[in-house]
């Protein structure tokens, strides 16, 4: 594989067309302050995007990071690759989720670049990576693509961090390629994870399962749609930038710690990558594909790779330690003081410090 340098260079005409679309937004009628993202907040977000968001400045910032594309397992994969200059530095793969992107990790990169050789990809079907042209690109399949990416970069042994879908991909990598993974760092427990042993479930674990079930009952409509009819949903989101922004911004608002809110410009930078690359359909499809590859461990099976879990208080699920230990070789557990689902954006200093501490532990192989 030959990696090729990549520069984000969006034609000005495309940005102007986006602004025109935003200014022609057709708004819903009727009750507009409940049942979803409130109209007043939506109008303010779209007004800011059309009138104040400075794409040129944001594009220049992104291009300060060394970016590349490479063909991996038949897919064009986009990634940031920051080398520390130290030949002994551990290669570290950072994996985002939905509705995130590689942008989540910019502030983490800045804090880890002197200690690690960092690889931060756009997952297949996300951002500047190509959309799969055939079914089957589940979290399990993405794990194979990410492993191949590290192989083609010359990294035989490396660490992995993941949140959201990235946590599922990272777990599949550790499950299938344990000899390649030095350590596994997670800040989210994959939603489909079921340990091999369900006997003697304790009270804390039962209460956790009930909380997760209640959360999905009240808030999981997005997940059900994306797991069953993502293409139908994508027709509207691919055509309406306002619809796309509000669909994504709602998750950033609802899944974050109110004490560590994510700025509108950061949310919109993430959204505009989805818009400019038209990847909302292919990104949502991972929910449908991954429903066929749940993380259900076999009898007696454990994820043997040494694992660290950083539990943030406003994460959408907060498993007890014992539940994680049923399936993972857990060697580090930290209850964080603040932060939510988007830890890399909300509290990059806490996440980066925990990653650095974990991978410096002497008991890692």
C-alpha cells in the first residue's frame, strides 16, 4: 500500500450552495417546543451555520494535521497520521463513533502526539473514507479493515482506543487479533455486549440492565430507525442540511455532560463533514449491519487483551465494573469526575491523560 497525502479542499461554490440551502429551510408547523429538538434552538443553530460559521478557517485548521488516504481491503480510507519522531513510540489507533468523526480527536491528538504515533481514521462510510458499495460493513468487518490499515502502515503491535461504535470495533479487533493489540482502552461499553456468563447476576448489574432498557425505551428511536430503515431516513437527511444538522446536534446536546457542553462551531464542523461528503446514509448503515454481528461472547470466552475502562458520569450507559469484568481482562478502571458520551470533545485533557497512563503501565505486554 502506498499512502497518499490528503488535503481538504472544498470548492467555494459548494459552501455557498450550502448557505443558500440553509437560508431556504422550510420549518415544521404546529407545536414546536416539545417532542424533539425545540424550534427556537434549531433556528438559532441554522442561523449560526448560514451566517457566522467560518468554514475557511475551520478547513485551514484541519489541514494543519497530516492527513492521508490509502486503499485498504478495497476501500479508500482517510486518516490522520501523526508520528512522534521517537522510533520507540507506541502506535495508537483512535476510533470514533456515530454521529462523530475523526474531528472528535483533534484536542486528544495535541495532548498525545509527543508520546505515541497516532493513527486517527475516518471509519469506512464516514467522512472522507469511501462508502462501502455492498452490504456487510458491520463493526466486525470494520475491525478487519482497521487491522489491515495498521498492518499496511507497518505497525504489527499497537494500542487501540474506542468510544461508541469505535468501542465495538476496538473490541472486535481485540477479540480476533489479540496477538496484535498491546492494550484496549474504552470509554464506552458496546451496546450489544453480552458476557459468556449470565449466572449470578448481582443487584447492581440487574439495575444497570434495567437503566439501559429504560433509556432505549425513552431515547432509542434513532437507533431503531438506523438499525432497520437507515436508507429511508437518509433521503431526507441527505437532501436537507438543516435536517441533518438538527438530527446530529440533538445527540451532541442530549448525550453530553451539561457541565462540559460542546460548542456550536465544533458540532457544526462535525456536521459539515457529513454534509460535504454526503456520508449520512453510509454512516447510519453500520447500525443495520452490526445488528448481525453482536458482541456476544461464547461460553468461557474472554477478551484477553489488557483493558482499561474510563467511565464518564454522563455517558448514556454506565456499567458496573463487575459487568465489564465478566468479558474483559480489566486491568484499569477510572470513574471520571465529569464528561459524557463525547469525552474526546468534552474533556480531552481527562481522556488523553487516562490513555497515556494506561499505556505506560508496566504490566502491559
